[in-house]
C-alpha cells in the first residue's frame, strides 16, 4: 500500500515534481589546477563520462528529459548541479599501473545561488577482469559510482558523501619475491653464472636485476629498463633492456565501438574501433635481453600473471 500511495502522490502533484527537478550543467569542466595526466585527459574524455553517467541518473530521478542543461538561464525552476574535475589518478597501462581514481567537486545551485557543496572521490581497480581493462575503462567505472552517489546527494539534503580510501588490493602471487632465470655461462669468465631476477611489486614497479654469481651488477625498475640500464662486471660493460610486449583486444564488438562515439561523434566506424583498441591495449609481458661486451648472452620473456 505504501508503494502504491507514493506512486499516486507523484502522479497527482506534477507541478511540485517539476519544480524539484535536478539538471546537470554541461559541459563538465576541469578545475584550473586539476591534477591529471595529459594523455589520459585527451584520450579518456572523463568529462563526457561524467556527463553521460550523472546525466543518466538525474534523468531517472526527473523521470524525463536527458538530465542535463547548457546553462542556468535555461534551467527554469530546476536545481542545477555543477561539477568540476579536480584530480584524476591514472596513467596508461590499465590495472597493471595500479588503482585509478576520479575526484570532482559538486555545487547544487538554486535560484542562482550555491546552496550545497561537496567533494567526491571514487576508486576502481577494474573489477573481476581489471587486469584486462584499459585505463579509460577503469576510470569510467569510477564515474558510474560518482553518478549514483551524486544523484542520492542531490535529492537528499541529509545524505553525506564520505571520502573513499584507496582499495585494499590483494598481493599478486609472488609479490615481493625474486623470480630468476636459469644461470647462463658468463662469456670469457670460466665458471661464472649470469641470471636475470625480477622482484614483483605490490601493484607498483617491478625490480629487475642482473646477477653474476649472486652479485648484482645491473638493476633498474621496469620503466627504466625500457631504454636500457647499464652496469659492469670486472670492467666489462653489461646492459639490460626490457621492452614492453603489448596485447590488444582480439575481438571488438559493435557496442564497444559505439561506446567511443561520444568522444568523436563525426568519426568513422574504423576510427572508433582504432580508438577503442588503443585505449584497451595493455602490457602483458616484457622481452628482456642481457648483453655483455655488446654480445647477447640471455634473452627471455617475463610474463605478467
């Protein structure tokens, strides 16, 4: 009975309902001092994600329209929700480069005056299949949650948005432990053995070390090894270079292609497909080569679990 009564009440008070509408002011903008990696800003279009997901929540609350408005002057009697992106925690590499977060400030405006203000940050590691998601896909998950929480905040003055702590991510298998290749004979050094060891990080940088008879002669984190790191053994130059092995999605569905449309409405289907593939290409391994006296001594692929 309570549910039926509420429905009837809404149907019989359309004028009051219209006055309580909430509309998202577009476009969503970045704060002047927002912290965000430029490539992520350019390729992910987080402002469009927020417009889509927050607008969709408000559309459902309003029971009509698209939930957005271009200016306060066009809002009429509706309340206006204004968002600014203040920080985006995320770099390329999808889940391999750690959890992602989006932070925005929100102003609720009535009759041209800010009546309420809040800040909201939400995190994601990409869900069950996070390791296979790109950075933009993971960041979009944060905007979905932001939309849901802001919808509740905007319509309920007593609802308080709480800051969300970074997710507690379970250690990767073997995190903090060394994994070493079988020993290779050191050229022109009878009885000496050369190995490559990798210490996996806890959603951080992996440490690469070249050892000769157990002593470290070259070391560097994963990013440093891309361009090559150098050391020496007995006065002989030793180089370690580990180049990323990238994996792109094998199949791209029509819905995935169309999900890129808001980023570039005039793009062709092939251009949208290429954009999706680019944003969802992840590093799955590193091809490592150890050279002594410019001679290749060891070559191996380090695959990520």
